[in-house]
C-alpha cells in the first residue's frame, strides 16, 4: 500500500513539473480578418469575375499580411490583385482595412454546379484566417459557336422584305473570323448587315457576341407556302446554323380589262352606255374586297354594278358592269374615262377612250335649218328676181 502511494506521489510530481516547465500554449488568434459582402454568386460559363475582398487589421500595429489561394477548382485560373498588380502580401495600418481582388474566369467547358475558392491571410505573428467563396455555375458550359434568334419565323406576301436579328456567340477560347452564308433556294436574296453595313464575314473575340441583321427577299413569282432558309456562321471547324422560316401568303396581282380586251367605245352626248369589265387575279394570293372607282370628265357620270367584288382566288376572274353617261353638253370628240380596281394590297387601272357623237336630233335640226335657209333664198329670188 505504501509502495502504491509513493508511485502515485511521484507521478503527480512529474505531471506538476511538466506543467510548469512545458506549459500548454493556446493557438494565437489572428490580428486580421477577411470580409466580402458576396460569399456566394451565380455566373455563366466564360464569365469574368472580379471579387472584392477586404483585409481588416484589428490590432494596434501595422500588419504585413501574406495572401494566398489555398483552394480553387481544377482547371480554373485565378489571381489576387490590388492597384493593378498581382499581390501576395499587403500592409494594413492599425485599425484600418485594405482591399484586394480575386480575379478569375469561368471556363467555357465547365459542368453546371457549385465551385469553391478559399483565401488565406497570415499576419505578422503567423496567425491565419480564411475566407471561403462559393461560385455557382448556372448552366452547362460549351466550347463551340452559337447562332440564335428570338424570332425565327415571319409571314408576308411575296413582295415583302423579311428582316431577322441574329446573335452570334463565340464560345471558344480564341478569336474567330466567321464566314456568313445561307442555303437559300435559287432566286432568293439574302443579305447580312453589321452596324448598318453589308458584310460576308464578322470577327469575334473569344467569349463575345455580335448582333447580325439578316434581310431576306423572296422571288417575285414565288408560290404561297412555308420556306426554310438555313443561315450559317463558320470559322474553321467551328460552325453554327439557324433555320429561318418564311411563310409566304402569296403575291398580289390583278388585271383590269374587258372580255374582248377592247378599251374603246362610242357614246352619244347625254346618253348612258354599259361597258362590261373583267377583273383577273393574276397573283398567287386571294384578293378580297376589290373596289371599283373612276376618274371621268366634268359632268360625266359613272356607276358600277357591283361596286365591290368580295373575293377572287388565284387565277379566278370576276365581272362587273360600268355604266358611263356622257355630259349632255359634251361636244363631238374623244374623251378618256379611267376605271380602277383596287384592294389594300394591289391595284390596276384601265383607260377607256370614249368617242362622243352628237345626237341624231341635232343632225335633223341642222338639216332642217339648212333646208329652211335654202327655201328662204329661193323665195327671195322668185319674188325679187324679176325686178
């Protein structure tokens, strides 16, 4: 028993001596701390990031703070900068702060997800503090060319001009010179414009975009239907294609004439004459609400039956009657009456040459006057000729 007590006393003395001779020193608290307002941000592939971080000196002496990135995603490049320089150490005045920047660029080929950076600061005494930063990539990264448009389809007549706005994006790591082309059918006209200038190619820096205006003009006699126009941007092996859709409602054309093609007639002053009209839809789109109108000499009257033709399908013909009444005071001669057939989309005009003849009654009156004058002269010779 006494032997056990002696051993215990000896062990206690050794532990006590060890505590005095080799005291346990707690880890020193860092005199600086790191701070940023945004410890987690969301970005897209290829985006450049400037991440501002503040070093705060909480001590009463100048701290020469060493900085380093101790954790970063594989394949990412990052640096610490201040004042336009890459830095690995900054001096901070007592109870003051100093700002530096974490600069990095999201790779173009990157998986969607969250990525972590850790920055470590070491003060004069060797104490450290760390700042974790999370960067969330919101979409799957690519290493390619992209050509997109918000409005890939348009509708109009054959004589319309179709204008599209495209966005070309260079998602490669190098500058690219893209050749612009289209695979339009024969007869179609496709133009590319950048900054109001017609171009056949465009140069893009890595991870930049360019707006391109595309103007498409279809052939004049094209039939109604839907047409696909592929447009391509290509630089070496990197290319992108967007399909533009043109919906042609048809072209609007009409012809105004008569069933015989004759555009001349005669009329008696003060009388009315009917002229039959023939309207032909020579286009590829339906004509609706074809309205007839006229331009005639003063005091002439022109009316139509009907005044409006409701519809004519492509290739279809319609008829109408024009009743033309010459002025009662019109003298003999040739006159022009213009007749117009029109819709909101197209119109055609036919000029009719109208020959005015005087009334037969006036001819008889003229003959009678001449006869009376002759009879009067004869009478005068008979009565006074013998004297």
